[in-house]
C-alpha cells in the first residue's frame, strides 16, 4: 500500500521535436512514425512508483508547439510543478534548441519559482544525424540549474528514466498553495493543489 | 463595377472577358450539363493571400501555375469591388472565387454545378481557416507584414481543410447549412440530454455536445445563444480530421466564426468510449479543471440505465435504405426540416456511387438553386422537376420541409407527385427518430 501524490507536469518545445511521442511512450508505451501535430493541448496521466511507500501521479499537459498556440502556454505551465522542455538533437542548435532556451527563460520569468525543469534532447536514436552536440545542452542546463538528459521516444531510451528523475526531485510533502499570478481568475479549488490520498 | 484606370488593366479585363465569358452572379446556367454522366474530376481549391502567396492547394497539380495567372487577373480586375463572389467559365471548368480580405479563395470545377455551390464551399473553407486563426489574428498578422506567410500559422492543419473539402463534396448538410444527427429512439436522445444538463455554476459554458461516431446525439445550449450549424460543421470536421483528439482528453482553442469571428472559445474534448465523445465548449480558457470534474459526473449518469451502450448500439443502425419507404421507383431522397434545420437521407446505394452519385448530387444542387433562387432568378420556385435519361428529380419546398427526390424516369408525373407525398408522410412519422427535437436549453 503506497501513498500517491499528484503533480502537474507540462511539456514545452517547438513543433515536431517529439513531445507527444515522449508522453505516449511514457504513458502507453506507444510510438508512431506518423504522429499528427497536437492542437491545443492533450491531458494525460501516469503513475510511477518511487519506492515501496510512495507513488507519484503525473498529470501531464502535452502542449502544441505550433506558433499560433504560443499565447496560450501560460494556462498550462502556470500551475505546473514540473516542466519538460524538449528539443530535437538532429536539428542545428539555432532552431529547436534555441527555442528550448527561450522556453526556459519564459518559465523563469513566469512560472512558479519552485518548478522543476528538465531539458531533453530527443531523437537520440538518430545519433548519426546529430546536429546539436550533447555538450551544448549539458552546459546550458548546468548554467541554469536544470535537469538534463537525452532520450529517444522511438527506441524508448531514457524516457521512463527522465520522468523518474523528475519524480525524485519533486517535494513529497504537498507543496503549499501557490499564490496565483496577477489577473488570473482565482478558483480556489482543492484539486488545484497536488493531493495526497491513502489508498 | 469599378475598374482601375490603367489601360493595361482594361486590356486584361477584356481579355478575360473575351476568352472565357464572365458569368456574374445574376446569370443562371441552369441545367447546363445535367445529363452528362462522365466521371467528374476532383474539384481544386486554393487559398491565396492578397499579396499572391499560395496558402493552400487541395491537390498537388500542374494547374496551380496557370491558375495563378488567372487568379491575379481576376484579383486585379475586382480588387476595388466588394467581396461578392464571381466566377468565370473557362473551357469546361468554372472558376469561382471569393474575396475575403486578406485572403482570396478559388475553386476550379468541371461538375457543372450552380455557382452558389462553389461559393458555399469557399465560404466554408474560409470559416475553417478562421476557426484556426481568428479574424483578429489574421488582420494583425497582415497589418504587420502585407506579404505575411499565412501557411506558417496554419501549419499542421492542412488535413482540416482536406477533410472539410472531402465531406462537402457529397454531404448536403453543408449546402443546406443544416445538421444530420445520429438516428435513434427519441427516448434515448432525451435520456442523454438529461445527463448533460450542466450545473448552474458554469457561467461561461456555451455548448454541450454528445457525439457518436462523428454525429451529434444531442446538443444543449444556453437560452440566450443559438448555435449556427456551420460552426458545428467546423467542430465536427476538426474532430473528424484529428483522430488523436478522440483518443485522449484535450483542451483546444477554436474560433466559431458565426458566434464570434474575433476570438477563441475553448473546447474540452473527452473520449468516453471508442465511438462516443463528449464536448464542452466554454468561453473561459481556465475552465478545464472544472469541466473535467463535471465530465466524471456526466459519464456516470450516462452509464446508468445503459444509455451509453444503447447509443453505441444505435451507431450501426444510423443508415437506412431507401427501401424503408417501400415505394417502387423511388431511388433516393434528401429531406430537410426547415424548422429544426436538420436533414436526413437514406444511404447511397447502387447505382449511386462514383459518377452516378456525383451526377445526382449535382442535380439536387440545381433543384436547390431553383428553390432558393440562388442564381438571382426572379422568384424562388415551390416545385422543380428535372428529367434525365437516368432519373427524374423533384425539388419541393413547403413551409415545414424541403424535399429533393430521385425516382425512375419512367414514372408518370402524377406518380412522381404521389411519390413525393409518400416520402413526406413517411418522414412525418420518422422525424422524431432522425431529428433532435426540443433539445434542452440551460
Ligand atoms: N527518429 C525519431 N523520431 C521521433 C522521435 N520522437 C518523435 N519522432 C517523430 O517526430 C515527429 C514529431 O513528433 P511529435 O511527437 O508529434 O512532436 P511534437 O513535439 O508533439 O509536435 P507538436 O505536437 O506539433 O508540438 C513524428 O513524426 C515522430 O514520429 C524519436 O525519438 N526518434
Ligand atoms: Mg504533439
């Protein structure tokens, strides 16, 4: 019998870097070479066992990377406990990696200060077409105090591990109720905060 | 008509006129090709920006380049005019175009349909674009840069337009701006509606829909807002075009242009079973959590009394055969309830597949054109009769309904009229099953 704590996690990053693919690998152990671009955002959950007494339930927002949805991103990351920011290692660093950096900056400005951020270089199975060196990601993550890994949604390499690593960083005692940002409709809902249940 | 002063422009105009014969909206071309039974080519649809950038083309083809020339010519001729649609005949094709600044929409067709059919298609395409990028966003983007590349903003949604176009070819609910709900026992529909009645606290809730296999089971709306069928078509298209939408819970911004072209509403889409989807539309972009909580209650209610499984069972029974009317010589019909703005039709059966179906649809479109005086006829007709070597068709408009009907060409006129009466009688008994009646408001 273990205690389950819920946390909100958001995936951000340019379109086609593999956010949905990473989530579906994690949640359903699925992968498709032809995945349609996400519209809006999809909500999925997955529970992992941290140890014998503790489980973590991830409530995941898989957001759309398309430019037209950019202004909606705050609804998804504002209440998040964790963010996975994804780029594509087979693209040159000035594209999706640059975009990932700008997401980090935006979260630092606008998200909850205690948010756990994991930077992920995806498509590791395509090592031979790599255009963004591992060191770039590693160095940036270190400078900004982020978790970092490379993974492949296709092969599954590193996917489960990246979520486990985040799980380990999350505060297990239910975090205090956040003060909501200015201009945000206060809903004062019990389910807004990670909830613990004994089951 | 306002014409630019440049003589080059004048010359171009004359050229286009001479080479193709411009048919303005006021001119009918009724029954031009109605008896031709060849297989029609796929219609081609294009969206261009006013700077001449191609945003969307429905098929990859060589025509694009040559069409661009015609497009530019038309645009330069009509640029100063209002956004009334125009069309020209070029060879066997009609080229229809619609100006919706900052966009131009074109369609090339050799089907021989009335002009308003293509206009309706182009208007739907325009609305589908607005459902993705609101008119406010469009205006802003083009204000900043007049040669803005809109295809970037539409990235990943091409299949929405392809799906729309595909559906609009044979689905009369587009032309008649109406709905075709899932056919089922009225008591079952009522049970579903009762489960969907929202609690009063959801102030920003707009519409609540239950969709089974792409068709509406029931639809609840606030007393103060009606819902425009074309907005619903956009929603149903979006769902049909995007299988992942019905595989996990999603929260998407969507613009309903007839409701408000300037802004998004937000759709909570939740798959309930493999075939059944709940959709809650809210004006509040923060409403996801509340709606998700309410969904659990709705699903529990739906599961009670087997409502959900009875809806699943109704899905394969939606289609019916024209033989249900048991009327010898009756081939096919489309019946529209004018009051509830809904249609029903038996399934397409042989010989109405392929070319024959295209032909019949085009015939129906001509009947529709005459009943509604769409081509500027002096007066709409109440009754239209057209006969080809394959079938006789009747269009009949009454206060409560419109009927489009195909029968054997060997029936006498009197027999055709009594067949129409028989269909009307049949439908008056069936209406309760095929249409949504008195959907509750909240
Ligand atoms: N080789 C390889 N391809 C991948 C991998 N992950 C995703 N892809 C492919 O990359 C494409 C885009 O993946 P998605 O998961 O849809 O990307 P996304 O980030 O969710 O994109 P948006 O929803 O548009 O923001 C798809 O064709 C995937 O099959 C990976 O690890 N390796
Ligand atoms: Mg995605």
